[in-house]
């Protein structure tokens, strides 16, 4: 019988490093330093060195990374935060929790990342309306592919806005020879178990070259504490990274470069096998995806359902990321409708992609033969 191919595989990696994991976890248990132990500092140093940035600050999740970054900028009521409509809910819920207004922007039909021309239009519309102040752009590196950071940075510099990189799916990606973590004012990472670098629970980090921001991030993740534990300088949150998750991630960092290389090989195998048969995410010049997910674009929802059935029949995993654009979600519909007077412009690409996209198995413990088998099943069903 042909072996199943999982959408993600977190067990194969564990088998390679289990002795080191056991040793490291035992050391944390013996030390009793479960919060902000030395392993958190060790991980932060490894993350910063890998990304080539000056500072890394471990936090409790990718969502909390976004929130801490926006809190550090003082983003809140009356502020507009521009972000793509085709992404996960965490990107939009954070500004809303802080009292700001998420302004949804359409995405590019080839990269699936924020559409720069539409971003310009929506900034202009908010400025003309006058009720909200443009404060930040959150660029999402969707499925591991870097957004157009030179363009986003230029817009933010011109408009005096904060550029925040939501790199939750993209640790390890690079643009124009610079790894993510050095684009924008800060980059937010997620260590959810299925990410390119995944913990065994929730975790996240913020990367930045700005020492002032790094200091604020450390303060805000620990209830806004200052130089001493009971000196509270700002309103913060409980956003610390657990020592156990940090030590697990330290063990995984030794495999990371090799895993990225294998993700690139699997992605190249898919590209070759699916060329001209289905739509695929297209990288802009100079972009190197981390291949967090391999997502194809099919003609319509009916074709997608047929492909899903064919893959399931062959025990091949797949997933839909995302089935509904954020501006159609009940939690955000009212804010979307009222962001500018007269209602917002439509977001046709985001709406179309939600009926067309399908993510195929992508992890470093697949083989090129696995990718070719998946591609053959997709091609036969289209």
C-alpha cells in the first residue's frame, strides 16, 4: 500500500533530535527556571544571528508579537492599520483589540501578498475621509513568500507610518539578499508547531535592528516592568516565552538550515511538475520564499473540491488557507464597512483566491518523489 503523505510532519524531525530534546528539557526541569530562563536568551541570540539583525525578543505567540509591536508604537483609537484581506485573523484582530481600525487591502493575483497599488488607494481614501490617521502597514509574507518590502518601506517613510512585518509563516525567507527580520521597523515571528521553525506549543519572537524598540518589546512582554520587577513604566501584558519552548527551539535551530534547503528542493519539484497545469504563487524578483506552505490556485471551488477528493483517496493531506477573506468575517465586517465614508472599494482578488486556493503537503521530511506523486494526483483531478 502506498504510504500517506501528510500536509505537515512534526514527528520525523523529533526522531532526529529526541536525545538532545530530552537532555535539554531535563535541564530546564532541574533548574526550575521556567520563565525567562537562560535558554530564552540563548534562543534570542540564535534567532538574531540567523536573521542578521541586531535584536530578537522572545514572546508568547505570533499574535502577541504583533500586539507588542503595535503597543510599542502607541497605536490605538483613531488610528488606521492597513493589512491584507487574504491572511489569518491574527493580523487583523490585534489592531482591533488595541482600539485601532483595520483597513483591508487587496492582494496581488500572482504573489498573493499585499497589492501596493491598492494600498496606495486605500491610504489616500482614509486621508481624504479624515476620520482616521494612517499609522501602520502590516505586510504579511504569505505562505513564506516575502512581501514587497522596498515599496512598503517607501510608502511608510513618506507617510510617517510604522512598517510591521508579519513573518509568521516565513522565518528563513529573504528578499534582495536580506533575510526577513531586517525589513520594516520590526518583524513578528510565530513558532506554532507547523511553522518553518515550530515549538511544541505556542511561541513567538520580534526581530528588529532598533535598540529602543527592542527595549520596549522586552518591557511590554513583562507587564510593562522597568528596571525592577515592581516598577511599572507602561501598560504591558503577559507575553513571555516559556523556557521549555525556548529550549526546544534551540535544539531545532541546528537542523534549520538543512530543513530550509529541503523545503526549496520540494518546492522546485512541485514547480516543475505543476508548471502550466495549475496556478502557483509567483515570487517577485529577488525574493526567496521559506516555503512555509505550497499553495496552488485552481479555476473555481468545484475544481478544488474535486482535487481535494482525489487527494484524500490517495491519503494525501491538503488544506485551505483561507476559505473566507477577512473583510467577510463577522468580527470585522462592521469595521470594514465603516472605515471610510461611503463604504470601501471591493477586494476582488482576495475574494477569488478564497474559492480557489489549496495548500499541498510541504515539509522538509518529504522527498522529491513525494512531491511528484502529489503533483500527479492534482494534475489527474484538474
